[in-house]
C-alpha cells in the first residue's frame, strides 16, 4: 500500500506541475459514435505505432551508421555480421517501413470506401495524403542509405527523371545530388532528409491529423441513405455522438490496441524469419550492366516505365505523377457530399478496384520485367557538336562509347558534366595514346579501372576520340623520344 501511495503522490506532483494528465485525458475521453468502435477503424492507430517503431529503430541505427561514401556500406555490413543483433535491428526497421506503407495504404482505402473524406473532413484527407507522400519519401531515402548497387543506380535513375523537368531539371538535379554527380554530398543530403527533415515533417503532420480528428470527430459508420449535407450534417453528427457515443478509451481503443499489437508482432516475426534487406554489392559506377530493383511500393512504377514505349516515357514520367497526386488531393473537393456507403457509390468502388488491380498487376510484373531506362539526362549530356565535326568513323564510335559508358558522370566536356575527374577538353595535350590506353584499362588516381568493362574495340575507339580533344593550335602530348610533328 505504501508503494501505491508513493506512486500516487509522484503522479500528483507531476500532474500539478505539468498538467500532462489533463492533456492526455482529452483524446482519451473523446466521444466517438458507438458503431465506429470497429475493426475497420484500426488502420490509423496501427500506422501510428509503426511510425513510432521506425523512429525508435532509426535512432538506434543512426548510432552506428556512418553517412560517408567510403564507410556507409561497411557500417551496414558491421550491423549485419558483427554487432550483436544488428541484423535484427536492421530487419525490424526494413519490415517496419514496408508495413507502414502497406497499412497506410489500407487506411486510405478504408477512409475512401467509408466516405470519411467528405465534408467536413476534407483537410483531414489532405493531411493524410501528405502523410502518405512523406512516408513514401522516407521509404525512398531509406533505400538510398543502403548505399549499394541498387541504391546508386536507383538514385541515378531518379536523378535522370528529375533532370527532365522543363527549365528546372538541372537545378533539381544539383539540389538532389549536391552537385553534378553522385558523391559524398549526395549521401549526406539523403541522410539529412531521412533522419531529420522528413521525420520532422511527419511528426508535424501527425499532430495536425490527430488534431483534425479530435476537432471534427471520427467518421460514423456509413449507413445507406444517410446523405452528407453541408447544412445539416454537423448537427446530425453531434446529436448522434451525444445520444449514442462512447469514450474513445477504453471502448474504441481496445480494438486499436489489438490492431497495433498484431502489426508489431507481424513485423517482428518477418524480421526474424526473412532478415534485413541488403546491402547488395558495393556501389560501383563502372558496373553499368545492372538492373536496380526498388522496394515493393515502387515496383508498379518500375514495371510501368519498363513496359511503356520509349516515345511516351518522358510524358508519363513528368505528367503522370503530377496528375495522380493532384487527383488524390482533389477527391474530397470533387465528391465532398452525398452518399457515404460504398454499396451506393458503384463508380467510386469500380474506380478504386481498377486502380488497385492495376497497381497490384504492375507490381507483380515489376519483379520480372527488365528495364533499360533512358539515363542520358543524368550522365549522358549531349556531346557538343564541335567535338564531333570532321571526326573519322572510328573517332565518332569512340564518342559514342564515351557517351554510353557514363564517362560524363565524372568528366566534363565543353563545360558540362561531372567534376570528379579532370575535364576532357584538352586531355590529348596531357596524355599520349599509350598513357590514355593505360589510364582507361588500369585506372589511376580517382578513376576506376575499366579493363573488364570495355572490349578492345571500344578502348581503341574511345582513345582515338580522346586524342582529338585538344585546342586547335596546341600540340598533342608526346613522349620525350618522339619528335614533334608540325600541325600535330
């Protein structure tokens, strides 16, 4: 009894100084329609507990993860194979991310089918859509932090897509990558987004979403024939809650707590059985024969871009997401009143079924379809015309090799391209033919060896092209034993 009395005294002391109990009592005592204490309403709380799990496991991972290009991969390997239960921590974070996207998707489907997006809850839907997009952003940035082959080339594809934005493409890529190429600043930016920026926005949006739910009430069970009318709905809803409502805790919260417990157990079980995802291979820009696969929530987009003809790819990339997101936000404003019950909204149900079937089918195809995306806008900047005029067929073939093998990712030509390696405009004045061949085959300095990635014919062609890269009035490089040739 003395222990209980002491705990009560401590609780009373804390309450008198913080008032937290009164704050918590508001949502706990919040009255909801009796028929909303249903299993169909547990998805929101399940998403919230998964977000809390992601924050907890993310903090633990951040204590070990090193956001540096030369140590990020090794830190994940350390977690997988050396740190005590490090593999399980990574697995819980990975499967928690997948579960959060899946459960939030189910929550949005349930909200739409039950008509909870209608008046007066339009802003609640908008806040939920923002939460969904931020969750996808968290998932994408988390995939980049694995810093493996999939992450490197997946980011390259993303940068290629971003660079096609009219007028702003170059600026968007510079902002995304922290420069013209994927490098150390790129990883730092994605680490900052994943650990600080997006979680901060998510926490704010969660607070706003919960406030709107408390302010406007939890949606009632959608009874057939009970229409939403802007003039009378609020009065009818408040009268229903007053007459037949129950406090959220413990009546409605029981099922929420069971739902939260189930999703947490499923995540823990998947983590134990399937383990973490990756990393799969040290990121290597010289290995261009790669097919990066996204996580399941982006598989549908992956398959779509693999299957559509190339001539329409750019329009779909730039216009499709804008239209889809715009329609998602416009749902409560296009259909904000009228019938809520899904049985009396056949067009809405049919449209939702078509979307779900399309996404699921594309996601299934995304596991097997190959995709060779157009990546010119990222590392294949057009070769300036002045470097191609008057060139022999062999030299033009070398220009194609330079273009197709992503050399512009690291080397500038004509003032455009990467800055990791030296500019190629005057490379013929610095290195002889033999030196160029040796540099391409064996690498050196910051340049990796391409001997295993280029055929002898490709090496001959690209070196022939590079031997033409010099100012018109400047002689080509030569060895000390080689006499200068006029005009060379």
